[in-house]
C-alpha cells in the first residue's frame, strides 16, 4: 500500500475547541499518528461538549453543532459523541493522564521523547502553568517541533485575552465588514472561520517544519497568532486601505469588485425563517453579456431589458431596484431548477443549503464528500470526509472519532514501554480511565 505523506510522524494533540483540533485532524488524515492526552479530572469545554454530563433539558436548548446528541439523549458517555468533537477527532488516538501531577507530567515527558510534534492552542499561560514550556520539551527531545496557536499572540496587550473565532472576528473588524449596510453591526451573526484558517495554516507550518528538520536536524518553536492569521478573511479591505486610503464598509452579499447584480435571493420555500426551512439562491452576474443571458434565462421580463441596466455602471446605480425585481421572481422558483437554468446560460448560481440538505446534493455525493463511520458510542453516521483526493496517496478514514481513553493500552504499553506494575500504579492513581471522574459535572 502507498505510504501516506505524514506516515511515521507522531503528533501530540494538546488542543481545544476548533482551531487546534482541525489542524491535527488534517495531519491525521495525511497519515500522522495523532495522540491526544486527556485528563479524567478536567473537562475541556466546547471540545468534548459543554459539560461532561449534560441534563436532557440542556440539550434541547443547545445549538445543534454544540449539543446535538443522537436522539437528543445524553446517554452514558455523551463526551464520546458530542458533534463538535466527533467532527474533528477521526484518525486520532486518546489516552488519559493527569498532567497537573508530577507522575502525569513525567508520562508526558516520556511521550515527547518519542514524538515529533507538540501542538496546542490553549489560552496563553495554560501550558506554562503545567510546566510545559519549549525548554521542557527540548530537554525531552531536542528535535521536537512545538506549535502554539494563541488567540492574539503570547506577547502584547491582548496576550491574556480568551477568545473563540467569533471574538477574533470582532477584534479584527471582520464582523463589521461582513454585515449588511442597512443593519446594526450587533445583528451580524457569529461565524468561526478564523478557527479553520488557523488550523489549515498550522498544519502547513508543521509540514514546513518537518521539511526543515529533515534538512538541518533542528526542531523549532512556531507561534501562530490566530487574530493575525484571520486577517486573510478580508485581505481585499486591508489592501484597499493600504494602497488607496479607502475604508471599506459593509456591503452584504454584494461583490467586493463592484459587479452587479450579486446577492442571495429568496427561493420557493416550504416554510419561513421562523420554521428554519426557508430557501435561498445565490446569483452573481459578472459581465454585460451575462446580464443579457440572465434576462433570457428568466423569461425576458421587461425590467431585465431596461436600458438603464445594460451596463455595470447602470446596474450599480440601480442595484436595489434590480435586487427587488430579482427577489420577486426567484421567490416563486425552485432553487435547484433555477440554478440549472442559470448555469446553462453561463450565469453563476447555486442554492444556499441548510446543512441537512447537503446530504442530498448530487455534487457532494459524486465527490464522496460524506463518509460513513461507526463509533461504539455514537453509532453510524455520515461525516464530512478528507479534504483531498490524491491518486498516489489515497486519503481515507483510518479510524472513526476516538472515544475517551480508547488507546490507553497502546500508549502506555506499546509507545511508552511501561511495565505492568507502572501501569497499575497509574491506574490506581486515577490517571488511566475511560470515563471522566464522577467529580466532573
């Protein structure tokens, strides 16, 4: 079988929430052995869930991505099937150890000695409180690659600020830029794209560091400030100000390059936003020729042939009128039917899919976007698959989302070569477990 790109590389995953776990997931997909140490006495919020043992009424109030457990039932081990966790922890291994105690830190030191990468994205100071510094890691393994992904960097006035992707967005200004020009910024919904950008950049950084180590024999410390990295989401606004002195404002769904019309329009829907089954279609006209083709594709209404709209400058001057006319038409059209007609005419268009409809999309199906996985607690479900397809090195699911402490025997016995007596002592001390301690709520 063809060797995967990162096969033979061992990564220690000290990550939480999204930005870090997404990076280590990418590395696991590419063949790295990713090992996650987990503490039976400390629950990591928003990683294996909001709390370890959520009551059923709490699940009914939680967002689907944060608390949508199978059948809306907590079950015996809800941490093993929380949606945030299972979406990011395929192709990984879990073992348990309490890093706060000297014997736990010694276990970690031994693991570092036989690993290639340590990756973490905790709040600044968290690792230092545990005694896990770059000097500590280098003493255990001089060639170790240590990647840190703090929200705002480990120095400067924001270094101690806690943040999720939504907070990065606000501080960087993206929340203002991606709003609507007729709405207050406080109405802008939360997104977490900065996490995924940091994860992709972090995985790339690890691969470049591995390449560097192969050439020089040197490990290194890498820091990725998530806020700085997230600025890639609005590069055009930064460049526009830097080069032209122009401060961009909110433009909703319009084209940043000023081509009209461009927007998201209502489609024929079985319900409304209140029932969460309203439907929408995105349409983007880039040239005058496409505008003429658009008019023909929708049956040639009089407003579409209005000479005021024949050029992009004219459409820019009257875009609200055009948008209103388009919306009145699209509201009676099936989104996929309209998409096919417009695409056949050379006009970019696509439905805006509520997540459950993605499973029926023929493009996703033909590309193998979703893959079935069976996990002992979560059961069988479809998950988003690996992001690459490569002929020479197939990228597949090697393992379903990992359960808590699933690889205790493998790590302690096979990787760390510990004796049965040493393992028994750690188990008696509570380090080795497959469930969170009863003291954890």
